[in-house]
C-alpha cells in the first residue's frame, strides 16, 4: 500500500493482479489480458479501478480499458484483505522451438503404467510458438520389449499402436510448498487422458504422495490427492471431479485454462480458473502405514503427460482425432516471500 498526498487529499494506492471471476463482464479477457485492480481511497470512498492490459514486447503494458467501482468506506474495507505474497521461483514458458529444455525435463520411455495404450517416446513432445505440445499419435510398429511368455501387460503386447510423451522434472527440480500453475488446453476426445501432476521425491508410490492438479478422462476433470495405506500400491484418494459439460463442454475445452495448486504446511488447494476443485488439510494426508509419514511435507517434482486408454482413460474410438494435442503455454512455480 502506497500513500500520496495531492491537493491536501491523501490517496492510498494498492495495485494487485487478478483473474476476472467466471461469468463476469470481464470473463472474455481472462486469457488474453493482464487484469490489474488499482485500489484507491478518496475521502470516504474506496475506488477500485479495474484495468485490462496486454503485455507487449515484454516490457510495456498497453491498457485496453478500465472501469471503476466506488464503495462507501468503512473500517472493514479500508484495509484490503492481506493477500499472501508469492514470488516466482521457477518457470518454463516453452519459448524455444524444439525439444523440451533438458535442463528442466526428463522423458519416460515405453509402456509405463495403468495398462495405458500409448508407448511413451521423446519424439511426441516439442515446443513451437511458445507452447509445449504433447502429441498423441496413432502409429503402429513392433514392440521392442515384446515377450510372448511374459505376464507383464506391456511386454505381452506384440505391437505398439499409439505413441505419446510423458515428461517430468525428477532429479532436476522439486519444491516443497508453493503455488504451482499450468496454463493449458486439453484434448477431451474419447480415450484421451492428459495430466499435470506431482510426486514426492522419496518413497514408493503411493507413500511418496501424488497430487493431480489437472487430470482429464471420460468427460470429467479431476483434482486428486493420494497418500499411502497399509497395503503396498494401494492409495487413499481424496478426489473431486467436475463434468466438463458443467463448465461449457467442448467449447470450454477449446480454450486455454489455468490449473493451480496452493500448497503450504496446512493445506493443499486445487483450482481451475480460480474455481476451487479440492481442498484437503495436510493433517488428513499422513500415510496410513506403520511409519505414518506425511508425503506432503517433502519436495515434489512435476509431471506432464498425455496418456490414452488403459485402466481409466476410456476407449479410443474411430472419431478420436489423431494427432491429439495437449498444449501447454507455461508451467510456473511460486513460493511465499
Ligand atoms: Ca508459453
């Protein structure tokens, strides 16, 4: 809050960045503009000046418009609610065309989990025009790990039928607590299963802790948190879902959206476009095993992938378009100042 005196009047100024609420007059600007609120106090009124600005050439802001709102001042609104200040500690904006930055990301390769249809490979993730694109492709070739005698679901497959990419920051970047954000456009056709998620650096899944900040399959977005139980490989899930028809269906999915996690020593909160999807206190998230560690009191690394089919993704159908693209504008991590 800054104060300045002009013609004998004291002005109290406070400028904050915000995302316009859904279903407001400003909703159309959510994804194209910076939106700033300048609060200022004149005599006994608090004025809120909403400004829409667009970043141009990295430095200058072009103001596209504004409107003001005046409220009679009382003690409660004289001081805007104290907001937690975050600083950016890491980001990938995907601004360099070519493969994802190897300083940040490692690839998973092959058939990995959940009996998913895709073979993960490097070729399907690339940066272009400021976006990371993870491409699901229909692509048939022999499975190099094929073993007719194996009981392993991946080795039993004679052919690879689909390919995709899965990248993560394991052993490169991890963070304990903070605000994790992705701005992305997700494919929602049959059988597709895009995700932005985290895993704890220590421990065997699920005792290492999993947070699904964005996950989509079979018509729903999911916001999940999982910790361990007394049985190996069995998770305790705290899961919330929302049918995308409630959000606007395919038209909604054709736009970019921001998925966010706010995680501190008290709580994990998951949002899509500022809409709360799931909130769980850390006190509930201890592993229910003999050690009883809390896997959310350790650093987590980030994963981004586009899976297909498998145990959850649903069936790929003849109208599922290929290549299917999961487009990511940025991944940003902020921590409290
Ligand atoms: Ca970008």
